[in-house]
C-alpha cells in the first residue's frame, strides 16, 4: 500500500492559521483525527500532515487550502477594538466562528474594492466624521440628513415591519457594506457579538448578528456601529458598555454611540408627534406605554426608554432598574425563536448575509465579463442554481 502523500507546507503557516482561526489545539487535532502531540510536531516542523489531514485543518480553520502553501503568512487585518464586556465573555478570546466572520468581512470588502476598480467605479470617500466632544443630537441629525431619512418614510417602513431593511438600504445606498450573520452555519451568540464595524475611508463595513431576532434590536445595533464608523473607530461590541469591566474611556465611547444612534432613530421632533410623549415629564414608563410608540417608528422599547433618559422623560436610575427585564425578555424571545424551525429560502438567507449592494456589485462584475459565473457563486456562497433567484432579489426585491 502506497504511503500517504505529505503536504509541503510551512510549519509557521500552520501555527498562524490556527491562531487566526481561534481554534483550540485539542479541537484542531480532533478535526484531523490525530493526537495533540502529532499536531504539535507539524507546527514545529518535525513532520508534516498529509494532504487529506491538511484539508481537514483547512475546513476547521475556515481557510482556503491554498493559503497553507504560501511562503509567508498573509498580512493581518487591523484589529477591532473590543468593547465586549458581558460576564460570560470577559477575558475570553473570540470564538472560531466570530473570527471567521471578521476575516470574511475584511475579505469581502477587499473583493468589493477590486471589483469597483475593475469596473472603473471607485467608491466615494466616506464624508461623515464626528468626535466624542460633539453633541450626539447634532450627530444624529447629521446621520438622518446624510441618509435622506424623513419621519414619514421611517414610520411607513415600521408599519410594514421592515425597519431594519429600511435603514440597511439607506446605508448601502451610501457606500456602506452591511452584512448580517444569519442561518445555522457559523452562528455567533448575541452575548458574544451584536455587531462590529470596520471604519475605513472607502467602503466601511458593518456586520450585524442576525440572532437578535427583533427588528428594533438589529436596527439599533446597525446605527450604533455606524456611529463607530463616523468616529473612525473599528469596533466589536455586544451592547454591554455599562457592565463591570468596561473602562471609563470605553463607557464614554459606547454611551456616545448609543446616544447618537438613538438621536438618529428617534429625533425629538418625531417623538413629540406622539401626544403621550410630548406632554410627559420625567416619569416611570410602563412597557405598555412604550410599546405603541416604539412599534410606530421601528425601534425597541429598550432603546426608546434609553432615549427617554436623554430627553428628560425618565431617569437613568429608572432605566437601569428596567434593563434586566429587557434583557430577560430578549433572552426568552431568542430561545423561543431557536426552538421554532422556520425554513428560510436559501436565496433570501444569502441576500441577508451578503446584502444588496455587495450582491449587485458581484453580479455587475459578471455582466461586465470581469468574473465568471463560478466566481459569482463562490463570492456569494451560493450554488449556481441560486444565482437567478439572487439576481431577482438584488434588483427587484425579495418575493
């Protein structure tokens, strides 16, 4: 019987790939069906894996097989500032699934830049900028003006149950790439990450965790991460700014992002159009009082109560007293959603994952004969049979 063919790869590439994938050595060894000692021999250059074993590692690390045959490890992407501070994740490294989504976001942005260059359609430089010394109300107003959002269009979208899609489309129309982690594959718990932002002068990126099943929750995350981009700060967060462990500087940044996002989503003029809000002073709000207002403008009751604090309709102490109830409701809703096996059509799932602007750009690259149909499928994570449906969803809307 012929000996298995060894893969001629560099030991430092093996070390680099496992480190970047955030995979524990025990899990990596198990995926290749070898002992930890055997894997360490590969990483020290004492021995090398077979091609089949290398392929197993590549699948586990979510890297293309070709990466392992490079002479040197690729240049790393810039790190994200980590604002996660929930107790379960303090002092913990990111999971391999989250590491995969961060790498993928950077890679798709690079791909989008290359496609734009090939099509001679360079993206515009991102114009909005802000600093922590700025007034969040002014920043929120600037966001609405930049995105062309008016009160009635926002209310119409909320009435149709499409608040998140409404704001996402506005961002994508202004050269912001928005990706949503959706579906069961490579999922990330909301407690680990609600959103992340890659702040770049061209094609900044926002990634939102689709496991937050509420429209209002995802929408607030979307705008929160957008404020990070305006601040010029790439960031990874989970909405835990006020938990123990956050530094005063981190709390200041996250509170600013919360305040500016809230001002954009819930301008005082829009809220004052509701009589029960316009006539209110500082008070204790019930969930039943918050619900109709939040529903009418497409936000969560949690975000609305936080906005009440900044507009002097509620105290910070009252908000903090209610936050555990909001968090428990969100947990219960998430658990209930996970138990419900709802089949989502693959093209819709892919459209959520890739976003309309990225999907359209890839398809334009194909129309202009810059890439092949096989490339399109690879870039969008789709099978060839799904391309027509994706095309319709991207240019005509999802059925």
